[in-house]
C-alpha cells in the first residue's frame, strides 16, 4: 500500500492537475463569499461558476503531459482532445441543461403556488459561460507552466 501512496505522491501529472482544479474551485468559493457575504461549503464541490475548474484541470493535465512527455506524443494528443471535449461540454451541453432546469423550476414554482405539485427544485448552475471556461483554461495553463519549473 505504501508503494501506491508513494506512486501518487510522485505523480507530477496527477498533482498538478488536482492542484489546478482545487485552485480554480478555491477562487470560485472566494468569489462566492465576496458576492453573497456568506460561505457555502457546496461551492467546493459544485459545478458551474467562475472560473471553470473543469477547464483548469483539463488544461493543466494537457499542458503538464506536454511538458513531461512531449507535445508531439500520442499521450499529449489524448490529453488535449480530452481537454477540448471537457471544455466544450462544460460550456455547451451542461449550460443548456442548466437553462432548461431554470425554466422547469419556474414552471414548478407556478404549479406549486397553485397547490397542485410538490417537487424538488432542479440544479440550475451546472454549466459555464464561455468566459468562465476561458478563464479556467488560462488558470490551468499558467499553473502547469509554473509547476513545470518545480
């Protein structure tokens, strides 16, 4: 078991990727606290918001693989395609799902106040705007460049 933990501890790619994700999530939490003047632990594990932790993590993954294994490798190509698909999904499909959830929640509110239904509200903030994805990817790339030196 200690070899497993040592392996993870020495896995530069994994550590940089998680660091980028945690860093972006921390920025999201800090912005949420500044905006609402309260702390919500769910922001640490939630999706959506500025910046995109998905974009930060996937961008950092691709960049650090490029630095460690070469930008001309199949491994980098896989990581880069994974990053693009992740970012497209974060701002495309999941954002549309969030908009649909918002509309459905309004319908549920209308029906609820007329006393005809009791349903849980749907989660609306599950996707990202293009700027949230862009900022997340910039954070991931910059952190990979910084962490590559150490």
